[in-house]
């Protein structure tokens, strides 16, 4: 073996041993020592993405979101298909209330992990964090929107009162009829109530919910019989209960499940319009 190749092999082995050491420190929650080990590994082999994501995870445990973002972005420069890098970057951006970019990163992580590990534990974890981010984004927008609508409503009411005052004859003995004025105020109230309807919680339509869990869909799939289920839930049923449709009892295998893109798009459209529904997802996930 040529000297330079032998040297590079030795350096790689040292870096890998440092990664193992870092992992052991991490398991013992010695995050500072773990960071030091990964930092040494990076110094030896800076082109290995996992060293960066491992160190980012340590920073996450310390709530050091700036360094989480830095290490995640560096890992993505080396490999843009790393689920953990997109996931942790998304979390760090949401922490800074940069919801739009953070949500995009979480969606990317979810799509990547869903494609490679449809039943992996991270799929559910990422979905929950994405729902949380979307709810926080909606809540932030809702608070601002509610304040703006209230200010506008008060300004309109004031303008109507001013108009009414100017139009009413100020003659001694004149009996004022407030009927038209009150009707205008009521009509104005109805207009603003209509605008606020999308922010008022209602029930999620049944066709957007899984027949088994009754929860809103995340990754809907359709069976040959035309029924739609949450993918992880129906696969779990097939593996643990039996290879049959839980409703029709017809024979069913995982290979027969097809993504229901129409329902998925309908769910996304509903959630985009009714951001309050994300809170329902979060509440059910912790029951």
C-alpha cells in the first residue's frame, strides 16, 4: 500500500474511533465531551457528513440552535439528502420563528424519510414537528390578523357613527330614527365575522380522516376496494393482524397500497386554510 494511502486510511480509522467515542459520550449525556470527540473527527475528516450531523444533535440537546443550524447546513453541503440534517435545520429555523423556511426543511426531511423508511420512527416524529411548526405559524399569523381586523372594524364603526352624526338634522324636538344606522353596524359586524370564519375551529371532514385512527391523514394510501387509510397504520395492521382489509375483510398486501394523492392534496388544502386543525393533530399525538 502506498504511504499516502496508508496514511489516509489511518486518519480515517482515527476519525471513526472518535465518532464511536462521541456516540458513547452521547449515550451517557456527556454532550460536551461528545462535541469534542466529533470536532476532532471533523478536523481529521471534514468531508464525512455524519460527523457534522452528530455534532449538530449534541448542540440541539444543549438548545444551541445557532450551532445546530451551522452544522446542519455544512452536512447538507456534503450530502443534500440527509434526513437528520434537514430535520435539525428545520427545527433551528422554527426556533427563530423563521417559519416558512423551517417548514420547507421539515417537509424535505419528511419526504426523504418517508421514501426510505415509511415505518421509521422519525416519520412520525418529523410529522409531529411539522404540524407543530405549521400551528405556530398559523397562531402567529392569526394573532396579527385578529389585531388588524379588530382595528379595521373599530375604524369602520367610527366612520359610520361620524357619517350618521353628520346626516342627522340637529333640530330641537327632532326624534332620531337609529334603525338604518343600527342595521349598517350589524351588516358591518357580519362582514367581519365572515372574514374570521376560517380561523374558527370546526370539525375536520370525515373523508380527510383515517377510518382506523379517526385522525387527519398524513400519508394516505388507497386499497383496491377504494378505501383510504393512513399508510403506517394499515401496514401495521397487515403485519400484526393479518393480510386483509380491516373494513371489507378482502385479502390485502402492502404492495397493493397506492398513494392517494387526491386526498393528500385535499388535506394540505384544508390545513392551509384552517391552520387551527394542526392543534388537533398535536393534541391527539400526546394522548
